């Protein structure tokens, strides 16, 4: 019999977590009642501690040099780091999904456009990286050097989820087909799909590609696909015939899409998703939390509006330049045509006559 992982959560505790996950209740296993804002700051600090990484550099720049970088096109195109773009409703689930993705994906940068990715690095004639430009030059300017490779996701280049989304839900959950037993019921212990267990702030829910796809349909679907979540490892094992894109269980079991199992003791996750607290567990009043979300949303809308205005100004300039060129060509044609020459000579004679 397969032993997927050493259990780190007791069956009783797993049952409680499973029930809360089903009901969507926001529970916290190890947040000590801190506010969402404080939990987000801990996530950012954990990223900043990943020295010499692109994610650490970006978070430090936004935290300590926001005024300096606010006008830089390269920084405007970077939406953020994967670990900061989503939350979960439980600390254990956060650790589990973060472990499944791995540190490289959790520290991945997310860019809106391919032009943004191109601006991160430039290369010499021999293909070597120009360390004085792009993100490398930016890091060097504040004494933070990058080392090794880093992952970058481009939203406009990600193939989005092709199915339907729940339009009337603000979280825009994906409508995925649940695994079904011959009797039509889901396998015992099946809780849902990981991609729908990621919670997003309103500001990030408003982030859409030019084709209208959100982060859940693009970024998180590309990371999790149809990854299933089960209550226990035993449930996961029994459901293997109904699992195509991998599965995890709340007691630590991990089955990857390629059919490999993660065995051995669980390790502490260095960087994980922020745990979202309910208003009852938070030290921050609900009204203040709502205002924080509204500020984030307004800042995001302002950024999008500025980009739209700049794009419209560029289009207007192109139209004006095109009109000026066509006007000049028309004047040149009129002047150089026979009728135009006669008209010019006639105007010249009239001018001389008037002068005498």
C-alpha cells in the first residue's frame, strides 16, 4: 500500500479543516489573530529574505523605493510575485499548495505583457546578459545583485481556461467538471479544485487581459490546472482512477500530474500564500479592511486609466501626424500639377498688377 507522506495533521484536525474549506469559512491555524495586512507583510518579508532573487529585489524596491520606481515602465508592467497575488482560507492549505508549486513558482514574477518581460533583460552580441540594464541594472543601482535564474509569467501569453466561469460570483470561480463515481457522486473526501481555493483581492480580480481573462483563468489555472484536493491521503489513494492532473490531501499527500508521489517528512515552506482572516478573527475592523481593499482597487483603476490615456494620446498623435503628411502631399500635388502651376502664375500676375 502506498504511503504518500508522513502525516503532520491529525485526522480530527483534518476533518475540521475540511468542513471549513467546504463551507468557505476563513480559519487560521497559526496566524495568532493578526490582521490581513499584517499577514501580507509577513509574506512580503519572507520573500525579501530570499536574497539575490528577482522576487526579493522587486518586493524591496516596492517597499523602500516606491517613489523612485513608480514612473518606470518596467516596474509598471510587473503585477507582482505569485505568492502575493492570492490567499487561502487556511494556513495548512496555504503550506500544502505552496509546497506543491515549489519555491521557484512561488517566487515567479508576473508581467502583464511580453514587452514587460523583454525589458527585464537585454543581451550583448554574444548572447550574454547586460548586467547594467533591465532588472540587473536596477538591482545594482541599490546594491542588490541577482544570482541564478528566475521565473517570469506573461499574462497575455498564457493560454487561458477555455471553459465557463461563475460570472455572478466576485471571485470568478472556474466551472470545472467534478470527478464522478459510477453512481454519479464525487469520490469520498473530495473537497474541490485547488485553483478555486485561491482567494484574490478585488484589485487583482479587476486585473484582466486584453481578451477579458482574469488571474484565475490564466495564471492560477496554468499553475494548478485540475489539481484536486482531498480530505485525507487515504481518500486520495482510493480516487487515483479519477485523477488526471494530480491531487493533494489536507494531511500532506501529494500526487503530481506525471504520476509521481512525494514521500518523506514535510518541510517548512519558506514562502507561502497569505492566509485570509475573517473579520471576527482579525484585529482590524471590517470597515478598515474594506477601505484598504477599496484603496487597492482605486489605485489599480487609476493605473489602468493612466495607461488608457497614454494609449489614446499616442493614437491621437499618430492620426495628427498622418493628417499632416497627407495634407502636405496634397499641397505638393496641387502645386506641381499643370492646373496648379497655371493657378500659381495667375496669382503671381495679379500680385504684380496690384503692385503697379
